[in-house]
C-alpha cells in the first residue's frame, strides 16, 4: 500500500497543514506543523470540550498543561495523545520555542488505525506511549529524524503500514457516516432516527459510537452544537441569542447551561478567555489566576 500526503494548506499565524492521501482520508483529517518563538512570553490558551482525537509530537519546547479544577501545572510529554473530551479539563500555556507536529484523526480514525476502543481514551490527555507503546515510539523516532518538508510523508508512511495490518479499519464505516449525518445537522438527529436510516438497532448505534467515537450519540450531539456556537461566537457578528438559535439550542438559556456544563464557564466568559489567548502576556505571574477569575469573574 502506498500514498502521499497532498495539498499543503497555508494558515497565517498557524503554520502548515497537509491533507492525507486517499487511502487515509476516512481516518485522518490532517497533518499540521506549528512553530512559535515566544521567548519568555507566556500565552494562556483555554481548551474547550471537544470530540476530536489527535497525536502531537513536540520537536522543541513543550506546552505547560494547566489542570482546570486545581490550577496545577505540569509539562506535556514529548508525545501526547489527546482523546475526546466531554468536559473542559486542561488548558495550555504557550512559552519558549514551540514546534509541534500533529496528526488529527477523523471521528473513527484512531480506533481504526490503532485498534484501541475510543471510549478507552475518553478524557485522556497524556503520554501516547502509555497507550500505544512501540507503535508510537516508531513514529516519534522517524519524525525527529525528518526534515520539516518530509514530516507529513513520514507520518503517512507509518499510518499506511498500520492500516494494512488493522482489521479494525474496516468496521467503523457506518459509524463514520452517522457522525457525518449528525455533524451536517449540527446534532439535531436522534438515536432513533440514526437507527432507522442506517438499518440498525438503537443499541447498535450506541455501541458503535462508544467504540469508534468514544461517547454516546447524545454527548456527540452536545459537543457538535458547542463547537458550532463557539465558531459563530468567534466572528462576533451575531448576538448570543442568534448564535443559540443557529447552533441548534432551544434558546439562549439552554446554550448557557451547556457551556457551563461542558466548558466550565458562560459563553461570554469563555469567549473572553479565548480572546485573551491571542494577547495575554504573563510577565512572570502565575497563570493559575486566570482560572480562578480573581477580580474579573472570568470563570463562573
């Protein structure tokens, strides 16, 4: 089996991203390289609840990871596996010379390529080696020896080798299509409707989502609405009531409850914290104060 990452995507302020080859399109969303030279500057970046899964390889300095509940800070491992998160649990601090290569998987891609049930890495963000062992060590070693222009090619070769070995890659297709249907309708699809359309029982739909996506269809729908609302909120062109309607919430109060439950903050507070990620400069002060809302009620 052979293939090659194609279509470099240029992203101002982000870096570069590559689309996967045709064989890996069902399993990989993109490969991305980001580099930031921040020196002593420290930038706080909040991470929302989300349904995606990715591997991130640090080729220079590493992120500092802030545990939202406690404010405790630790250094990210050299290779991080981040599974789907049904709650906001960790935020990041960017500082130093950051250079990261990321493999972002489709909703069913991690399970398909590595044979690990997605629910086993739900709310996990830690050392990829703890979960994948030698499978990820090989990828990491080859990436560290590659030129920047070859990173996506190296990653793709490794994943194609795994694809050829994994029977799991053949049994997530229906779930992937159901995920597409739910995403297209911003979560406004019931489990019963999915079961009827795809000729499955409700139990089969539930089991497929847990195994391949890592959560129930209902939780995936909630995260789909949340993602839509956050994207609309970033544009700052609509009122929150309009965003709630466009994202598929019953009303603005419903959206606020969902934001509090999933992101630990109201839509306004989380949006403000996100904007500060672009401008915030720590100047040596402990970043944990941002989480406490000291003096400005950022997190409520």
